[in-house]
């Protein structure tokens, strides 16, 4: 396994374990062409990326706020979706609230 893939594996494994410890169902997929993480309770998937370049700017823009809404403005790449950036803690707290509220709902 090359160094980049190993860094990705470590992050995916850490996140899977972290979410399980927080009581959030999370499955690490790790196969080519699949999402890195899947959250069955939320019917959502996620990618885990670990790199140096560019992230410092996101941290600076987010500052001490809970959420950062970011949109790429480029003539070459039009109509890109707005991204939401949040800390792991904010995401975890949000998911716990959603799951707790859903448990009281009869579908």
C-alpha cells in the first residue's frame, strides 16, 4: 500500500471507530468506486480525504463558526454545488440529534 492510500486508510478507520464510539452507525467501505464511509441511519455516504494543500484556507474561512458554506466561482466550472464544511464534533452532535429525534417518530 502506498503512503497516500495508507494515510487515507488510517483516516477512514479512525472515523469509523470514532462514530461507533459515539453511537453512530458507520461502515467503512474502502473499495474502489465506493464511498469511503456509509451511514445507514442517515442513508448518506461520505469521502475521507487527508491532504495538506488548500485546507488551511478552509480552516481560516470557517474561523470559530459552526458551519462554512463554500461555492466555487469559476467560468470553467459552472453550477458547482455549495459545500458545507463543519467540524467533526458539530457533525457528530447534529447526527446524534437527528437519530434521537427519529427514534421517537413512527413511520
